[in-house]
C-alpha cells in the first residue's frame, strides 16, 4: 500500500469519529430537552436553575462547549450517570462484556446455521431447501425481535421449563462467580464451577438464539446469492467436467471463493447485532449495554445515553473499518 | 433512449397504463401478490376500523379484565377489560400513519440530498456525503433512540426520529443515479439550451431517480414498522392508552405468563404487516430490475 491511500484512510477515520462526536454533542446539547431541568427538577427556583446552568457551562458559546466536551472525552470522561452515580465510562466497561457474550454466541448461531443453509439453498436452487431458506430469511427479516424473545420465554421458560429465564445466571449463583473477564461463561469455567457454568449457559442460549435468528436470515440470504453467482461460472463447469465430486466442487471451489465476501458480511452482521441487543436485553433482563441504554433513556439521563450511543457508534465504525481492512488483506485484487 | 410522444392524448395517460402493467407483473408472483393483498387489507381495515371494531378501543370495563379469547372477545381483553381485537383494528391506523409519514419525509429529503450531491459534485458532494456517512455510522435504532431521548417520548417524536435516521440510504441511492445521469447527453443538451440547475434537477434528474427510490422506500417500510414497534415497546413511541402494537406488547408484558394473547396478538399483527411489506418490496425490486430476472 502506498502512502496516499493510507493517508486517505486515516483522514476517513478521523472525519468519521469527528462526525460521531459532533452528532452526539448536538443531540445531547441542542435538542429541546433541558439538561438543567433533568438535574434540578421542575420545582427548583430561578437562582438554583441558573447556578446549575452555569456549572454545566451552558452559558458558553456552542464552540466552547464542544471544545470542553472533546477535552473531557480525551480524558476518558463521559460524565456522571444519574442512575448509578458512577462515571458513565466505568458503567459501560462493566456492562459491555455481558452484551459481547450475548452477541458473540448469537453470531456463532447465525453463522453455523445461516451459512450452511445458504449453501444448501444455492446448490438446491428452486427446490425445497431453497424455499425453506427463503421462508426463514423472510421471517428473520420481518419478526419483531422483542416479540420473538417474549414468545420464546413463554414457550421455553414458562411452559416447557427448558430455558433459564430472566437474567444472566440463576439466583443461587448470583455474585458467586468471581469476575475476571466479565464473560460469565468464561469466568465460571475459569473458577471451575460447573453448576454455575450450566446455569449461565441455560440463561444465555435462548436470548442468543432469538438474537441469532436475524443474523441467520441475513447470512443465509447473502451466502445463497454469493454461491449462486459462483456456481454459474465456467470454472465450476470445468471442475465438474474434470470429474470432481459435487462436494469438491461446492466446498473446494465455489465456497473457497466466497470466503472473503462472507467475512465482510459477518462483520457487518455483528454490527447489526448491537442494535438487536438493545431490544433483546430489555426483554430478557440481560444486564448489558442495551438494558443500560434503555434504563437511562427512560430516566432522561442524557450523560449515560449519549455516552452509550457514542461508544456504540465508535464500535460500529471500527467494525466497518476492520471489515474494510480484512477485505484488503484477504483479497489481493482489492489491495491494488 | 425512448422518446415519449403524447399521441394518445385524451386516452388513458401513459403512467396509468404502466401502473396497470406493473401491477399485473407483480400479481404474477404469488408471494408478492400475497404481500399486496395483506397491505390492501391493512389499508381497508384502517379505513373501516371504527365500523369493524366490535367495541371502543379505549373503553375500560374492569369487570371483564384479562378474559381469554372466546366468543364476544375474539382476541380476549386486556388488564383494563379493553377488547384486544378492537385495539388491534384501531392500531392499523397508527401503523399506517407512521409508515406513510416517515416515507413522505424520508423520500424527498433523501432524494434532495442525493440528487444535489450527485449533480453538483465536488465540494457540495463531499459535504453532503460526509453528513450522510455521519448518520450512517450509527446503528439506526440506536440513533433513533438518542433522538427520542433528546426530544422526549411520543408518537410524533418517534416518527421524526425514524425519519431522521432513515434518509441516508435514499440519499446514497439517488446520488449514485444522479452521478451516472449527469454526464448523459440529454442533460448536457438541457443545460446548453439554458435550463437552470433547478430545472434540470426537478424536471430531469428527479423523475429518473424516482422508480428506484420508490422501490427502496417500499423495501424500507418493513423496517419502519419494526423500528416504530420497537420504540413503542421501549415506551418511547406512542404512549398509552393509544393502541399502538408495540406499546400494547409492552403493556401486556406484565400479564404475559397467564394472558399470553396480550402479547401474541399484537406481535402477530406486526409480523404480518412487516412480512407483507418485505414481500412487496422484493417483488417490486424484481419487477423493476430486469437484471435480476434469472
């Protein structure tokens, strides 16, 4: 890579980040909701109101306020959360592992089911596996994820008793697993606590499956399209004429060529999971980023809301950039 | 390039013929036809809701609270004894209201940004696309949440928040169309004849971008329905006692274990409508894009 595209890439990252900051700043400061009222309450007298107004620096010009905002961000300071009384940054560090655990398992489910389904649909184009993939894809696209989660709870928790229900782990184990990584499955395994591990898994599987359905739908649809494009090409005919088995043709030739495309799609789907996590976590009482965000939203706690939104924006942008970079690394044509 | 000749003045206008032909092509695909039928039904139910609904959607009757589905209340009653079927029927109006309003805002907004950026290019393009990327760099639901948080919850604010997050893909699309069109001969001819930029934009570029934008808007409607329901579910969209489907699920949640119909019925309604919009969007995409006819 020569210096120029690299420079352009860095400039792109910088402007994306600046854009995120401007947007969160504007939403947080300029929108009609009064941040002073959120702190002093509607009954405060005029002098208290103005004192807080000055303390928040709201009497300064917008540019100065934005400068201060950047300065505090540079110190890793996202402000205080009203709900917990902690710095928002510390809260986020605490809740993000729970979301990461949920989203990662959901992604695994989505990839392990979606990709084979997409391949099967492509190799059986127009026959029942294709129709099945289409119906599942359509449902995954159209189902409200929060409703799906609640129906899952109703059936698998309330009626059948298979799933673990609300929260990350059974009440009996709550707080017993020492936090190392924040990923409960990993922490329980590290502590060698088999019952806690099983309880955590039982709690994790249903929300992850619910969340994974959407990525499964998306991945199977994309895999199918990629595979169909490959299977219609001449090198596939050549491979067949050569006498290769169907399995070698499909997995050894066609699938090999869509791996890079798939990788980028998976990274994008992971970003989409962050979104689904907000609703899923609310349904399952999952103490992750989504519950934190919606809890703060309902309290009108703007510091916590904007902090969370900013962090998610940064994660989202990084994922996109990572996808781009992966594409360049694995596809030599894109590097030129 | 085809030349439109108004030889059949007085007869049916050309666009009506085209619309009929398009409709016929759409109905040929059974799935698309199913989607169209469901959406037609939705519109019909919304229009006739006050006459079709067996009861007032807001009238409480605590003596008849949480009744399971059965004769008299086909979808049961909620915790205030309100008839769930009547609430669902009136909810169609809110769903349609949201979808139509968001689309009416997002279409022109996205198209204006995109066409202007693509036509003028250079700095204008750079600034507008930077803005577009800025909005795109957040997952849309999360950005919508942030907007609603700042504006306060409510149906109008939810609509506005969804619209504010949904225009970038439309802008991207119309920019791409405008980019390919602006070099074409007929645009250059129009410019040489002295047509103003406004005229070229409105009379030549916008009409040509319209078909693909409309397809994209239709495909987007399903996600509008889902996002609106999600906001309602989180308590940030339509507020009780409005019979918005997402809000109904949220209210029914507390009674879900014993009264499953409070959650199942509105959810199924959301699923049906968003599936229908997805089917219609896919069908339109296939019908208007001959490259995909395999």
